[in-house]
C-alpha cells in the first residue's frame, strides 16, 4: 500500500510558487529554478516516506526537513493521521517560526 502524498496548506503552496517565481525573475538560468523545484519535491517525497524521521521544531508537533543542500530551504510540516501537512517552505532569512499560526487547510 502506498503512502498518501503530503498535503500543502494554502499558504505553503503560495510560498512555494512565489519562491519559484522569484528565482525565475532573477538572473539565474532555468536550471537553477528546476533545481529548486526538484529539491523541494524531493523533500516532499522524503517526508511522505518517513514522516517521523525528521526533528521536531522546538516544543511543538511541527517537524523540519532541511535545510536543502543547494538552496538552504526548510520544509516545515506536521503529521495528521499519518499524512504530512506541509505548512511552510521556509527560507533561512525569514523570521523564525513565522509559519506557526498557519491553519491546516488545503
């Protein structure tokens, strides 16, 4: 039986698309944008396959995958009924725990 794919909450989905859009408008090649997308999608797969492997973020039930090797993003998620809910695609320059009040909605 295959494991369910992670669910991106609305704010995380917007964040992912904004970062990809930001990179595409910078003087980078399309290869850099593709590498960013691949890194994040790889993080989604790893959280799906091993949702309890990654460390807890502080004193909460949120977990963090990362930072990713090339772009240094963290994927912040929580697990509900065995399904990872991605709440943030966090850049290291962002305010710490800015995502903590996000609702678990698709």
